[in-house]
C-alpha cells in the first residue's frame, strides 16, 4: 500500500501494486469474469463435488483473504 502526503491537508492511498501482485499469483485456471458472485445456487451444497487438493484449497483461501483485506 502506498500512502501519499504530497498535497497539503490531503492523503491518498493506493493499492494498485498490491492488486497487480495478487492477479499475478492467481493460477490461470482460476481466472475468469463473472457479472456477480451471488448466483441462485450460492447456498446450495453439492455433496458429490470433488474437493480441491489441500495445496490448491490453501491457495484459494489465501486469495480470498487478500480480497477481503482490500474490501
């Protein structure tokens, strides 16, 4: 995070580099575009779905935690 105090009485924050680093960390097959994450099936649990491998699950959790920090 960059904090800029150059203008008197004003401070600005920038997280562009932080976001860029995050996007570079996301594996290609996890990238995509969606209009909204709040689809109708958001709270439906598919018990037959294959779980992510532990390493991949940790990476996904890490990325989500970074996004929550940005929010």
